[in-house]
């Protein structure tokens, strides 16, 4: 029995401890907002937060995150009021949308760590998350906007 | 505004929606009705006819609009409703969009099929949807006039309500819906003049975006059903190979694996979840029959193309290019090559099917609903009305999702195991079993006169055909658009032009890839033109401008992009500019790329893009599609290459088929030329000019022309 805390909800699972968190979330818990893109830590589509840190859930075995606080896209406010979500809407970032959970959670983690990130910080935090639709210019703008929304809210 | 007859009025129908609303749609003819598999609509119909719904207005004022094109990021789920809402004078805040079911009435008029591709959504539905909205406005106005006992002419529709000029009375559309539902379809309607548009041409927030920032948007891979199993398929790595001997004993003993079945594409491992299916697949012991392509490699393919390049069929022959070349004052020759490319949609291919003895349901991120419907009917033998196609959001499309391979996987697997099954491809499957953008080989020649102006142009293309990909024995056609688009329509005023095409298919499957043949031909022609400019001592911009005298729209975007990019003044130290233009899908695009070379690699800093796509629907979506198409094309220009060895694809995932990353993305500026011409395409036309713009900047930087993609210095 493995305990898993996802979006403040406790789960007890009898899964293989080697099962990647991605498939635990998607196929066992039905949290399909986290996406599969490559399966080998190359694209960032599967990014979730473990104790606030972005991790690639496709290569993170269940055993490694037991006891950690996991946040998925579904764990952000349902009314989309997180500054990053607001900024994403205001800048009209998503296109197909498939990579966006990974993009948004990476940005959430970045801004939690650095409320006013430099361009280099943004490059570093976001460069591993691929977007085939090319939403990068809008992501850059949205992160700046999210930082200022968060500052106003604070 | 002029009153226009409703086209195909006999098919337009008005009726009551459930709950007393107004429903506007199209009546299906008998055959179409037999094909109809639209249970929800049938239930709402009054039994006399089966209208196919475009829009419904319910008493709570909500306007529900059905979107017949697939939403794959290009914004149709907002742009198509805007066409209806504009003419309906709807309150945009009350507009909801939903995916249309499969039905012939939803066919895109350009294809006659329900299909999304070729940048056709706005072009195809432009008139139909505006008429549907205008019919709605007309009957709502009439309903209001009848309610108040006043003349229709004294009533006015705006933002979801009708008001009466003199009395100041007004009624919301929701309150008028029931009465309007009983009215006949008007003979004719007003369609607005562009100057009267209040929505079209305005940047409207996309309706699909909220669901894409909270994880709730449902993609094909997210489909959930009771009892759903998940499968992954092992395919022969060699093109055209087949399954020989299989030992699935170990696979079947993996916890969670339910069944292992042989289907036409390979061996499907069916499990409770994807992780088990994948482990099961890895435990399969398979002997493949590699088949005749076992020794095929890229070098062999290229050699065959080179051998055939001069024997193509002529598709365009202006003047006498051969003679002009033979007697040329100065002659220039070059070989240009491009590789196969994978689509690499962010969401790997997938499809969910529930095949039963008397029905078949398919949930699929598809660009081709009509094809899916036909595929399912063919495989199951079920009649049209027993096959339902449910379109999900698409995690990218780019042409890949018009194919049927992943659909066949799901139908065959579901039928074999007697349960609903989701077949999910791995990224490796997706890269190694694509329908690739064709690799082509091109011989270019130009003749220059004494003033350095080109007087002859010859372009000989050799490569596989997409449109005739299965017909290996048929004659080549010089005008095969899937290979010659972007080359045949060379826009420049050169008196002697010859373009030929030799169709040389191989075992490597080819398919439609964002902007199709223009994706490579713009690179080839626009880069060779820069070689011509250099040889003639001309500035690349000035030469284009001189040769585009007759091409007003192309010339205008060229001038706009050059002006915004400061073409006339030198770039910053270490920066070099390249310019390119391309017309594709009835839109005109020019781009200027600013590039530096560092560590033997080109880096693109800035791209200025000007587009004339005719009348604009949602300008912010146009800008987004230009950004998207540029990033997509930059991946191809700087990184993309699928190579073949031992009959199989060498690359397998993003380490060896990399995509442009966040930190490599240039600043992109988009300028839209105001126009009242009919709308052109938007999803693809931004891709063709970027590779040549960048390659021409590299040429400017190094003095060496770039004749092969991806760019390697
Ligand atoms: S799916 Fe995990 S990084 Fe790509
Ligand atoms: S929005 Fe489509 S992959 Fe990023």
C-alpha cells in the first residue's frame, strides 16, 4: 500500500511502486490534465509539482513521491484565479493546449521561487518544456504579466 | 446592406429546440438523412424533418453553436462561431461552442467532407455560417415585430436583443426564441457589409482557452469510459514489414495485461492501463518479416531521386527556358535538397473505439471525421447511422491527424477484445510510423541578362507524391499540387520558366504536413532567388520588388515586412537579415529574419512577418498562427531531419528529433495588411517563408548559400 497526497487529497494505492507517477495520475486517479509527451524526460508535458518543485512525472516512480505533496494542474484554483492562469488567459497563450499543463506548472514553480524572475531565470525554468504549437512568445509575456498580477494581489 | 437570397434555402430549417428554444440548421435530404448519425439532433427535431443544427438559442439567452472543423490549436472553435454571431448580432458573452457530430451537412464546402486541413475552415464556411446567423437575426426580428404588433423595419437587433425604435421596448433573444421557432425560413437575408462588422476583425478571446488552463480540456488521450482498456501496438520497425512469429507468454504474465491480439498494424497489448500495456509490449518476443524495404536507406533514396530528377513531367512552361538557358549570358545552377520530416504533434496518435455487434462509437482527435466514419463502416460492416464519431480536442494536427492508421488500430483492437479500447501510441511509435513530409531533390538553373536580371528559371523536382502515394504505376503529373505547390506558382516576372516534377515513391510513407509542398518549395525557390540576386549584384529585397510588379498583394507584404524590419538600414553588428515571400492557401506572407552566427550555429533573434489574408476574422488568432507557423518552420529549418537506415526511421524521440525550445525562440512581430478581399487561409501560410528567410540571412552572413535543410554550417 502506497500513500499519495495529490492536490491535498490522500490516496492509498496498491500499485507497482515502480509505476511512473504520470500513469498513476492519469490512469489510476483519472487526473488527465497531466500529459504524456515523450516518456523519457525530454518534453515537460508531464510536469507536476512535488513539494512545490517541478518534476517529470513520466520518469518519477510512485515510490519516490510517497509522502510528498503533489500538485497537478487540477490542483490550481477551479475558478482559474491563480495569477499564472489569469495571465495565460489574458495573453491568450494556449493553442492546441496539450503542453500547457506542463508550461503552467513550470511557471507556477518559477514564480513561487522567484516572484520577479529575470529573462535568464525564465529561460532556465521554461526551456525544457516543449511546445509544438510555438506558444513561447506568449508564455514569456504571460510570465511577466503573472508576476505583476501576483505583486498587485500581494 | 444588400439583401441576398439564402443559398440552398430549401435545406435551411428552423424549428423548436428542446425547452422552447430556437434551432437553426439545415434540413438533410433523404440520403443525408439515412447517413445521419446525430442522435441529439434527431431528438430535437419534430419528426417531419431532420435538421442539422448550426445554432440553438435557449430561453436562458445562451447561443450554442456547433463547430464542424476540428480544434487543433488554430482557433476555429472561436472563429467559426464568430461568423454566426456577427450576422446574428448575438451577445458574444452568451455564445458557447461545441463540436459537431459526424454528419454530411457539416461538410466543409471546399472538400465536400467533414475535414480540417488546407487552411480551409474560414474560407469554406464563410458564407454558410454567416447565412445561418443572418436567418436567425431575421426570424428574431420578425418574432419581436409580431409580439409588439409593429413593422419589422422599425425593429433593430443588437447584442442579443431586439429593440423597437419608437417605443424603446426591447426583448432578449432568449425570450423571442419560442416564437421565432415557429416562423418560416426567410427567402432572403441581409449579410453585413464589412464596414458594419462589430465582431469580425476584432480580437476576441478564444472560447477554448479557459479549459486549457485548468486541465479540463478533453483530448483524445483523456477519454474516460466505463470498462475502458488501454492498448499499445508493437509495429514492424521496417516499412512494409509484417509479423512473423510471436511469443507473448511473458507479456501476458505482466500484471494488468488482459490480452495480446494481432491486428493489421502489428501486435496490440491490451491492459488495464498504459503502463501495464507498455511493459507487456516490451516483454513480447517477435520475429518480424522485414519485407522488401529491409535495406532501404537515405542515401539510396537520394540517389534514386537524383537519377530521375531530369525526367519529370513539365507542369509549367512559360516562354522557352531551355533555349534561354542555353544562350545565357550568365548561367547559375544548384541542387537543393530537403529531408523527410515528422509531424511530432505534442499529443501522440491515439483513438478510442467501442465496437459492438450493432454499433460503433469512436472518440478521436481527428482532422477527418468523414474518413473516420467511412473507415469504421468499412471495418465493421455497420450502416452509417450505427457509427458515431465523437471529436475531441486535438493535441496538434498539422496534417497528421487526417490519417486513419490510429483509427484502424482502435477499431480492430476493440473488436478483437470485445471491450472499449483506447490505443495510445508511444512517442517512439509517433516519430517512427508517421506519414512524413516528403524528402525531395531539386535541380535549379537560372539565366541572367547583362543587367543581372533573371531571364530564365528552371526547377526540376524529384520526390514522392502525397496525393498519389499509393499509385506507384501511374504516370507522374507535372501539376501534382502535393509536390509542386510553391514551385509551380513562382510569382516572379521572369519570361522563361520551366517547372517539372518526377514522381519517385519509396517505401517511406508520406503525408500532408503543415503547408504541404510549399513548406519545401518556398525554401528552394526563395533561396535560389537570393543566389540569383547575389550573382546579378542585386539586393534581395530590391530584386523581389522589381520582379513582383504584377503581384500587388505579395509586393505589399514584401514592402511592409521590409519597412518594419528596417531593411534599408544596416543590421546591428554581427546580425544579418534574410527576406522571403510566399503565397499559399490564398494568403500572402513576407518575413524578414535577423540572424547571428555563434559557435558555428545560426541563432534567430527576430522575425518580422507581414500577412495579407484578406478579410480578418480574429486578428489575435492570425497573429498566434503566424507565431506558431514560424516556430514550426524554424524547427524544420534548424533541426528537423528524419533519416532512413535498414528500412526504418533512425530517429525516435525528442533527443534526436528535437523541437525548437523556449530559449531559442526569436522575437516575432506580426503585421496584418487590412483587406476586404475574401478570406484566405491562416493556419499554414506562415510556415513557408521562414526557412528561406533564415537561410538567406545565413547566406548573407557566410557568403555560402544554404542548399539543404536543416541548416548545418
Ligand atoms: S512526458 Fe515526461 S518529459 Fe515528456
Ligand atoms: S499549445 Fe500545442 S503543444 Fe503547446
